[in-house]
C-alpha cells in the first residue's frame, strides 16, 4: 500500500506548494487531505512486517486505495481545469462546467471523510494484528537472528564439494590476495542477485587450505538488513576469540578489535551487506581501526546484492567480482547431483534428461534456484509424467510454496527497494513472460502515472533511467541491450522467478489480476492492463465502466481487439500505449478507409474522451496518416510519442493547446513542419524529429521559436530546406541553457549554402552529448571546439565526410566516449587522437578505413575499446 500512497502524498504536497492558484478555492480541503495521507503513510511505515498481517488489514487497505484513487482524480481535474480557464477562448471541452467548483468541493469533503474513516479502521486492524502476531523485533527471536538463520539454511542446505562455474572467481580472489604487498589491507566485493553463489564463493575461499595457512585470524560475520554497528563488531570480536570490553560502546569495540588483530594476518568476511544510511560511516570507522602493518597481507571480503554498496565500500571496480549465472552445462551438472542423488548425479535415461534440461532452463543459471528445483524433482523419483507436468507448469513450484528459498531471496531484494521504486518494479508484472521491454516505453509509463520522483529541476527521463539502473544493480532485471558508452539500459527482461514474485505482489496490492498460469486477467478492478493476442477470451468480453484502470497497453499485433469499445468508460486512464499496433486490421466502428491507410478520426474521438490521459504512445503505427485537431482536448497530456509513424504527414496547429507536454517525439515521421507557437510549450524537455526549414517556405515553426523552450534538455533536429535562414535564427539555440543532448541530421543539407548554415549555428555551451549524422563537409563545423562546447563528454559521428576531428588550435577535449561509423574520409592517427582526447575511456569504431595505428584490430570491420 505504501507504493500507492507515497506518490500521492508527493503530488498533493507539490500542488499545495507550486499550484496554489489551482487549488485556491479548495486550500483547506487539500491541506486536510495532505495531513490524512501523511498520517496514514506514517502508520504503514511504522508497522513492521506488514506482509505477515496483510490478511487482517486487507479490507481497510482496499478502502484506502479507493480513496487515494478518488483524490488523485480530483487533483488532476483541478490542474486540467486551470489550463482550461487560461485558454477558455479556444477550448470547448468537458471542463466548460459552471458547477465544477461546487462539485469538487463536495468531492473533497467526501474524500477527507472517507480518508479519516479508512485510516481509523486501518489503525484498529493494525493494533489488533500486532497484538496477535507481534513483530519479531519486539519480542522473541530478532529479525537479525531470523534473517541469519534463514540465510544459513539457504546457503548451507546443500553444499557439494564441487562449485559449478565458480572456480575461476575463487582463483581471482586468491590471486589478488596473495599477489599483494605484505602488510597491506585488501578489500574485495562479490556482487550478484540472491541465489547466484556469492556466499558459496566466499565460503569456498574461507575454507581453502592455502587461505587458512596464510591467516592467523579468520572472521565471518553475517550483516543482513537489520544493520547494527555494535552487533557486527561484537560478532567480529567473538569470532576472533577476543574478549569483549567492559563498556561496549563503538569506540571501545573498535579499539579492542584493533588491539586483538595487531601484528596478525587476518581475513574478515562480511556476508550479506545491504544498503543502509550508516553503512559508509561504519565502513570508514572499521577500516581506520584495523591494523595495516605486518609480515603478511590481510583482507576484507564483502558479499552484497547491490553494486552501489560494493562501489561505496571497495571504491575500485577492479576489486569487484561479479559471478555470472551458470552456463547450461554447469547448470545441468548442479541440477543432476540434486535431482539424482541415488545415482550420484547421473541421469537414469534420455527422457528424464530431456525434461530435466527444459526445467533447468527456467532457473536462469541461479545456483540456489537450481538446487531447490533439483531437490523438488528428486522427490518425484522415476515418475516421468511428474517431470513433464513440472516443465509445462513451472510456476506451480512457486505458487505451492515448494521453492520458498528462491522466493525468499527475491523477496528480500524487492523489500530493500525504496518505496517509490517498488511500484516501478511492480509495473513489470503486466508484461508477458520473456518479453523484451523497451526502456523508454516503461519510463514513459512511469512518467504518466507520476511514479518518477525527484526535484522539479531534474529531468524525468534521466531519473527514469537511473531507476532502471538501480533495479539492474539489485539484479532484479536481465539487461538485454545497453548503450556502450555509459551502460544506459535500452532493453531488458525479467527472469521467470522475479515475475512470479511481482505478479503475486501486484495482485495482492490490487494493481492487476492473474490466472493460475500467471496470465493477466481483464477485470473491472484492474489498475493496469496489458492486452496480448494470447488473451483472446478476455478481448471478446464487453468493456464495462472502470474508474480504476490507470494503464492500458497493447502488445504488437492485437488484431483481435474490437475498437468499437467506448473509451469514455475508462475515465481515470493515465497511460495508453498502442505502439506498433496494426490499425489497418483493427475494427474501428464506422471508419472510412483511405487508399493509403485507415482513417483514425473515430479512434482519436475515443482517445480524446480520456480527459485525464497523461501519456499517449502511438509509435510505429504505420497507418496513422494525420493527427486530428481533437487532440486539443487532452489537456493533461505530458508525453506524446509518434516515432516511426512513417505515413504521418500532419500535426494540427491545435497541438499547442497541450501546455503540460514534456516529451514530444515525431522522429522518423515525414512531417514537413510542426505548427507555429511551439515556443508556448513551457514544460517541454524533449523534442525529437524537428525539421529545420526556411521561414519563407513554411507556415510552421522555425528555429527562432525553439529558443523559447527554456526547459528543453534533449533536441533532435533534421536540417532541410534552409537556404535563407536569418542571423537571429542561427543564434536562437544558444538561449537553450538547459540543453544537454543535441542530435543533428544533415542528410538533406548537401549544398554549400546549407552546410554554411550549419557551420554558423550558435550552440549552447551546456551540451554534454552531440550526435552528428550525414554531414557532408570535409571539416567539422566552426562551433566544434573545446572552447565552444566545454562540457561535451560524448561524441557520435556517423556517415559523414569529415577528414579530421581536431580544431585549428589543437586544443584538447574532455570527451570520454567516442562513436565513429561510416567515416570513409576520416584520416586520423591514434597518437594524435589521444592528445586531442586525453580522457577518452570508451571508443566504438566501424567502417573507418583511414584510421591509423588504432588499438582495434580492424577499423573497417569495427570494434570497441574500453579503458
């Protein structure tokens, strides 16, 4: 429930601070709402181990969810109403409502009354639940003890003498330890998701005979989530057979530890380290207290699921070991020794091997998952039919509680997430199994639902990519594609077991519903719905009014969808994604089909009835010919993605009514120009697909108007027919003080006049990433110099005719990443490039035949160099 409340508290708080004029008539009601939300949020946050009490409080939580949804709708309506009032002269929509203020006032009074009741009921239920099932931290076994015993069971449940696929990582640890200078204190980290084998590697190292002979003192301590400095240091003293001081404060404990280890070679393993606000301070104090002089080196090893924790503690990536998942052969070997104990790990026949290999593929190379599933299959003995059932219905192993050890690991990784990121993670539950998710699509969803939280000055898109990186760092995502330079995640999927976990939680939290086979079900209470072709039966059911549905996604090729449904029934929808849908085969009631594609006026008529819609994604909809003027009704729209609509020829002038628009993407669309007054988009942060044309040849937007977009951070433009651009236009981009990313495509700028125009552009100095394509001049533009672009750290040049990258003064850049492709004229020596780019740490090259002495074997075939 906290995943739902926190974004709403944040939204109301910001409205009170920043939108005082919007809620002026309802200030007292919103202030009361904010206090009610904060009180309830605190109540939930202070209730430890809420999951164990869920059944007792789910009724109160359900009431609370409905109240929060109602409050969100009312606040959104108030914000939209304000836009309508500012533009009432040209907008005729549902907000032309004389009784709006009276109705909203009554709604807020009703919401606050419901909030008080729901909070009171929740408090009573929690008090009763606490009295019946008290938290472990308040009596009996502590959370730390319980976590430790759970982990010890999971780690030691089965420890074969052979470590599958992990030997080389143990060897790396030994090499780094024994190869270090005598007396030095080494620190190393083992990082990976739960069940990957981190503790197994550490234990194998800890019990190695060569390691044991090297150290005088060997200390193993499990840190766990329940972080306590004194508990950890006391445990270290006990494991080192050192007497505890009479006064056990932190200073005395550290002093005793130092004195006890003085002159000794010691090994300390801190297992299961989690993120904690006091962790870095503790780590520094520990390292400062440990002796570093002696005849032999000493070592600290940590295991953690978070790469961020590892980097904070050991500082250097070279000291971090990230064991990969097991390959297929090691996976099968480990599975076999667990599944066939009576035959010493040998499969009895080929039929069992065929079924068994299909099963272990579902374990994703996780040793803990493999051992757990293998042990389950050992109980099935020689009943091949049971193996076949397991292969076909693998999810049942989890839903029946037969793989609890694996799910405990994943649950702990989820529980550690910050509150706002938990809901971001749960969004992944609606995607089909093994589906490769586009990062930008998901981020736009997060944006539309208000799940991305940060400072007002922060880019929502950048924050979204940071959230994805955090999830990946916690090993909750399987990255499919990254951007080479900085590792930004572009495409990913989730492991079956992670999906099993989050579908359970999402269903419990009332976000969506699933069948026993983990297929999503379309029901009236769903908040999120992803429609696929596999949901044939669901798609044929009639649509009913659903005031709760917030997100509706259509997977590729939904040819069975009946678009005669009435979208007005989905009155609370915030995100609608029709990307890559084949509109030409959809049943659009009373549609008129043009010779070159389908008319979507009726479809937009339904879409524009969604007055609260914040994100509309129509990318890749090939049959979209024109965006109708009715789009002006979507006053709450913040993200509009039309990328790849290759038949889209026109955007209406009335799109400028959408004052809340933050992302506008018309990349790869044959649109001649955008309408004038684009400069009125005061919130716009990203603009892709803008075509630069001469003012004399267009009635649309020109470069001059772009200079008014004060919040613009990302701009992707194509230089077209610009024979007579004015000096004022050439300078307009320099006013974009917040612009960080600029992409220029000069495919249509082949004449000398147009190349001169590009040469004379005045760019903002804050640009950090520059992408230049199809530039047909022999030298880089005049503005390409370290003095004009002092913050540039990534440069991409593709399919250009430039011969050199250095400016005429041979000044050096701060560029760290470089991408060069299809540059047949570029004649550069590696030594010269190193002088010009002294801090270069990533370089990707392809089809650049004239490069000399580059540290890449074949500069035409291409390659990557990382420093």
